[in-house]
């Protein structure tokens, strides 16, 4: 059974109603990303940052997986599929994908500001005064700008073993995730699904580009594979 590794970004969830950075000119729901997605932002105004992620967590309850998410799940009937996502939502899991690696963390989890190994599932609001078992403030379980990406080595290992690589809804311009495509085996087929792809067919051998959103693009992907 062939291994398919799928790299997804914000464009994967756009059809579910979650805005992308590119569409919002670098703003995240009206905020400069450094205010709400950096250690400095959290230090300067922790209440603002916690409230921001509380709103994002609440938003998840009002959105649903789109056709693209469900199409990726269908691939599991025929291939060994791993989704490596830059998204912090849980839409892949809710669509039924069984192997999802979150590079940038998860909205529905929080962790200790003292001990990163203390990670908890979290559904409601997170506020100042919510502490871990070591009596330290809890923070969103999100990889912020300037922080290390702890799952990157595992993602590299998965990409190295891929028989097919699929890139959906990501510009692949934010490192270290952007470097993952460089770890594929020679001549590995690459499929890119994006209405405005940053890749060109001259960039990689064996590259196929579907200039479309996630739903339509994954339909074409299924037609190509099945």
C-alpha cells in the first residue's frame, strides 16, 4: 500500500469559513499576528492573547469540515495516508482522518508555561489564573512565531518515506514547514492544490498543479488516484 503524505495549510479550511493570512493581508481576525501569535505578545498582554484564542476555540464550534477534508479521508480506503497540517483546527479529525500531525499546535489543547510536557484538552475559555498541576499559568498549545516547532523532525521522517506528496492550501513560505518538500525521495510525484499556487511546474520534477480550492482540487485528486 502506497504512502501518501498530505501537507495542508490555511487554504484547506478556508471553505469551512476560517480566514487565511493571505486573504487578510497578514492579519488574523483583525489582529497583527505578532500581537496574538508570539511570546512577546503574550508577555505584553496575556489577557488579550488568551481572549483571542478563546474566540478562535469558540469559532470551531460553528464551523464544519468541508468537502476537501472528507475527500482526504476517502483516500484512507486505498492508501496509507498521513496528514501533516499547519492548521490548529480539528477539522481533519472531525472528517475522519485517522493520522494527523499538527505542526503548529491545536486550539483545543492548552499547556503549562513552565513545563511544555504538561498538555491538557480544553474546551471552554482559558483565563489568567488557570494553572497547571505545577501551579504555572496555562497558555494556548500553539507554536507561536519565534518558537521551535517540536514536531518538525517527525514530519521530515514522514515526508522522506512518502510515495506521493500532496500540498493543499499552503504557500509553503513559512519555515520550517516550507522546507519539508525538500525531503522527498527523487522523482516522487507531487500534487499541489491551490487557487493561487506559489509553485511552478519548473520548480520540481513530476509536479502536477490543480489551480482550485480544496474541495474541487481534492475531487480531481481522487479522480487521478482511484
